């Protein structure tokens, strides 16, 4: 399994001139987060909860910058109410979601939100795409950013659980 698909997202963020990246620490996004942290042209903001990321993106847009939000599928549930801000004000919200609860999931607490993530995002007004193969991540990341910035929309790329290493409790 190719585990460097994150580089394609990073390349897409750079090509779209994304200057602010909000995230809650996540093992699935760890390499991408490290690359953003090391980039002097990007301001990275560690969030207490994912819903703060929606406000971060609003502020970035109002300040003339582009932002993106990195999160895990369980964080989507934390954002549902705040997504109404983006839907009402119609500012771009690109998010990149590492999925849990789908494939070889060991933690039953991850299954409910993991299986409902796409439906929740769609009901909130997001355009969603899902990457299941590493070689498709770059094109889908670019499309996610184009949808957000060209149309002032909410868009999400769901990164299927098969793209990240299998997580265990110390096994």
C-alpha cells in the first residue's frame, strides 16, 4: 500500500494557494500536518475541536486568504451545527477527512460516525468525493479545492480507511 498519498494533498494545497490549515491532531493526517507545519508559507492552527476550523476558514476567507481543514471522520459530528455558518454565509470550506469505522476497524466507538460521515456532510450541503486508491488522491484533492474556491462551496474529500495503516490498541 502506498502511504505517501498525503503528498498529493499537500501539492494540491500549494497549487490552490492555501495559506491557513486547521487541524486536530490525527495519525492519518500526521505526515501532511508535519509538511504544513514545516512550510513557511502556511499558517497551521491546532484546534481544540474541529468545529473551530469552520470559524478559522471563515476568518481566513474574510481576511483574503484560503484555508483548509484536516480532520478525522469522528470530527465531522462535532462540526454539524457550525456548518450552518458556512452554508448561510457561502464561504468556501474545503475539508479533508481521514475515515474510521469502515474497513478493518477495531474500535466500535468509531463505527457509528464513520458510517454516517458522508450522509451528514451531504445533508449539511457539502459536495463529497471519496478516495479509495492512492493514485486518485491528487486529482480528487484538486477537485475538492476547485469546488470550494471556484464556487464558494463546502466540499470534502473523504480518505477511505484503507489508505491509512490499520490502527490497533498496541497489538
